C-alpha cells in the first residue's frame, strides 16, 4: 500500500480505516503538548474550565519545538517519548481527542481508551526534528507560554510523514513487529 494523504479535519472519520503500519502524510492543524501541558489540560478538565483548543477531533503532537531561526516558522520539532503522557491521555481521549503523535510504545490503558474512542496513535521519526520542521508551515503559541518550548502551540502540518503505530482496533506495530522479529530469529 502507498502513502495515505490525510487532513487532520478528517482523522476522526478516517481512524477506523487506518491500520497499524500504514504510512501517512498528515496535513492540517495539530497542537503540541508535552507532560507539563498535559497536566494542566487535565486540571482544566477536572475544574470544568475552558480548554485552549477544542479536543473533539483534535490531534496532539508530543513535541517541544525549539525557537525558530531567522526565516523559519519553527525550530527543530521532533517527537518526544509518548509514555510520559500515558497517565493523562485516556482523559483527553474520552473527551474526543482523535489522534496522538509521538514516539515509543503506549500503556494498555491508553490503547484501551483508543479502541473505546476510535482514536489513532501515529509515530514520527525520532532524531529527525530538523527535517520535520520543514513540514510545518505555521506556528502560534496558544497556551501556557511560561512553559517555553513546552507551551501549547497550534501548528499547521503540510504532508508530515507518520506511521500508524496503534490503530483504533488495537493493532500495534510494537507488538506485531516484535513477534515478527522473534519468528524470523527462531526460524532464521
């Protein structure tokens, strides 16, 4: 299968059709948030406050971009380890978050919340933040500016390369990849 071109406005509808291992070029609006921002977002939810962006159908990129150099929209913008957000992710997923972007495995609680809410988890290429920024055409801080690089930013992606790591049916490349490797090693 080739690369699937997907706009963030259609993630919620497309999630059931995506499978672990699919290659995607994502375009549209994405919000950055790491653990400090996630903690604040969940506190706002728990206090019945107003979030800085609409969660329903949204995509969050686990990234803390560096400052933009002259002539650039954003600095290096690679993924951070997703497991640090696992304690907060089910709350956001249960309120409509459609997609998460990061690197690394997720907890069973997050995978259960993804299946329950028909959400998807994409992996971005770790260590390629300087290249990733070329696929970002807009960047605006929208919340928690005092967190610096970890503030919540509104980004516009243009064909940002991703892999569906965990799909809305529970398919997980970390599990299938490990099993395939073990099978090849044993039969090798």
